[in-house]
C-alpha cells in the first residue's frame, strides 16, 4: 500500500494540471500521457517477452483510422475509441499468430512491415480512408479550453489503464510466462508453458490500448493522413522511451516517456534544423552510458546505499 | 517478347538490388547487427559519385573505387570506435544504436547537401541498343554488370583470401575463432567496413539511375531488408537470388496492378514467405 501511495499522488498531481497550466502545458501533458500509453504497451511485448516489436505504428495508425471512420459515420466519440481498441487487438491477435513464430531480427522486420503494408492499403483505399488526402474528423462543439481538458483527461485515463495493465501483467501468470520466454523460449515450452498463447496475449495487450491512443489522437488533432499516423518514428520512439526508463519494469516506461518528452521538447525548441542529429546523439549516449535505463541507475544506487548502511551497521 | 522485356528490366534492377543488399547481409550474418545506417551509406556513395562527376568530371563507373574506399574507412571507424563496444548486446541495443547514428549521418547530409533531388547528367550517355527486339539501356546494363562483378569479387574474397576465411570463421563460431588467434574486433571492423564499401559502390552506380537525396535512404534500407530476408541470410548467393527475385517481382507487379504498388506486392510476398519459410529462399537454419 505504501508503495502505491506515491504513484497515486503523482497521478493526482498530473491530473490537477489543468488548474494551473496554460493550454501549452496541457498539450505537453496530453503528449506525455500518449507516450506513456505507447511505451507501456510496447514494454509488454518488448520488455517482458523480449520480442523486438516494431508494430506500434501499425496499431496506432489502425486505431486512428478506425476511430476516425467510425466517428465520421456518426458513432459517439467514446464508443469509437473503444472500438478502435478492439480493432487493434483483433489485428494483433491475427497477425501475432502469423508472425510470432519468428525470432529476433526476423520478427523485428515482419512487425515493421505490418505498418508499411497498412500504410499502402490505407493510401490506396481512397473511398474509405480518403487516401493520401487524409481524413477530417467531425468538429466538437466545445470551447478550446474545454477540449484541451477533455483530451488531456481522456489520454491520462488511458495511461492509467496502461499502468494497471502493466502492473497486473507483471504480477500475474502472464508476466511470469513472458519472462520465462525472454530468458529461454525452448526451455519454457519444454516445462509446459504454452508459449504461443502467452506470446499472442502479450502482442494483443501491446496493441489494445495503442489502438485507443491512436483514435484519441485522431479526435484530438481533427485531421489524419497515412504518413503521419503510420510513421516509423511512432514505432521507434516507444522503444527509446522504454530503454531510457528501464525495460521490463512497471514504472520504467512512464519515467522514460516523461524524460523523452522533455528532451524532445528542448531539442525541438533549440535546434530545429539539427533536431534529428541531436536526438541521434542522445540515443547513442543512452546506449553507452545508461544501458539499463534510469531505473537501472536508481536500483544500482539503492543497492550501493543499502550496502553502505549495512557496513556502517557492522562497524558500529 | 513483351514479357521478355519486362523480365530483362526486372533482372537489371535486381542486379543492383543485390549489390545494395550484399553488404547489409554480410554485416547481419557476421556481426548479428541490423545496420540501419546502410541506407544512408548508399546515399553517401551516390553523393560522392555526383560531386566527383560535377566537379572533377570523373565518370561514376570510375568513382566507384573512390566511394568504396572512403566508405570502407568510415565503416571501419564507426565499428572500431563505437559499435564494437556493444557488439555482444541484444538485438535491440545494436539496432537502436545504429538508428541513432543514422539520425546523425542523415541529418548531416541533409544540412550539407539539402533535400533537393539531384541527378548525374552524363555528357555522353551510352544510350540504348536493340538486340532481337529487346531494348537494352546500356548505362544501366553496365552498372548492373559492374555491380555483379563487385559482388563476385566479394564472394572470391570471402572464399580465397586469409581475411575472408577469418570473417567466415568468426561468423561460424566467434569464441573458437578467437582461440585460433583471429583478432575478432579487427575482423568485425573490417566486415562492417566491407558492408559500407558495398553500400558506397552500389550508391555510386545507382547515381546514374535514381535521383539522389538523403530522403531516399530509408527506401534503400527497406530494399536491403527485403532482399536479405527474401533470399535468406548469411550467404552472398542468397542476396543475389533475393535481389533478382525482388527486381523481377517488382517489375511484373508494377505491370499487373500499377507501378506505385510494385514495392507493396514485394512486402506482402515477403510476409507470406516468412510465415511458410522463415529462413528465406536460400537460407540455412541457425541464422534466426
């Protein structure tokens, strides 16, 4: 209980942001919540199961288009978001059964190709998706401030759901099975873990809320086009965030998402023409100096402090 | 006759694809690294050929040597200085590292050369010739033959030379090779250098055919991916078969459903192939 308390306080503090912040701060808050959803979702397949998935962009884009098309057909916004979650989850289940028997690099590429193929299909299916011209969403009759608050709180709810999902997975059977699979898949299947089932569950969970985040993003920005929502960067950013925070931990991805957002914002503001290069330098530095993420650093320091305390106790 | 022409176009394109992919495949097979930098290496090779032609009048067929040498040096340094520090790390670490390096290289090229598309306009192009009804674009054909020759030379290097045998030995068993006195770190750097060299030469040959821009690098990277997986990893013959197959698939696909979908068909075929034969057409087990 004591361990959960600071997390609840932190969530409450973030949720109270609209009371103090301007709309710019709210936009950053919404981005943070979205990044947190993507990073935590990726962490389930990439962190716990150790499968290098690049399918985040596929789930995100699919959710964005599912939400946008449903809303265009007159479905209320929250229902469209829920449906987008389902669409992404079903897609993940079907594709997962097909590609999860691949390992390592081959899985990475097959998952990367999913987004490419969806991008091509979306671009050429003009009658449904508007093709390369993109898709406009119905306008919401609300003041700008109210909208900013609505999307901030919705996205934050999704992020909290992702946190609960991640915590449940880490605590439960699924998390245990996934960690076995990460360490040695053949041995896991030998001792009776249904690896196909658990890998597919992990892939579905990694797609579910990302689909919802895509749909919320679409409602939030009012206009989507294929290269925007299926961008490779959408697949790569969550990986960097998770590595920044600490893979395979519950809170690591959230911390990583916050750290990444701050870096991205600072870099965009100060180095517009070389922002990609600066981001590259940060990533390279991360690999060399923080291989276990911020959480790994914290854990190491904690261990060191404990050791010192122990020694002091012994000498006293 | 019409279909023979399409086949020929596909094969000419496929030969160049093979040359793009062969270095990528080598790095993947020996170092177990997906080199995201590969696409930018190809573009850099194209720029070297472009500036050598515009400022010094060196024909791209000749500047292949310059581009190859410069990129070998660059690749050797990148591997020896940076990637060697994390070479045993999981797939994701090296992948993200090369991704970060690619952001840096690509952004530098964008700043130095701008995103404008440039093309090499030859003063005396070889033109085309017609042999028994088949139209042969000579510049492309020579580029493709050169690409095949280079790939063949690489094959010979791996089979016959001492360094080539050391590379193959490291690929088979790193620890055993180290015990036999092979300097593994040096071999890694040489292998990465050769990968970059092949990318640079491919880029310099491609400067005759495709417009040059840093924005193209992801397309070349995607091509290298597909060719490698299509043909199967870890062998030069795999890259050649994969390259030719992709070229032919793309040209017939373009004919059937329109030129803008050629690459999509290749992607879809790739996923289907991966489901049924995860090791590719020529692949052997053990490289997953």
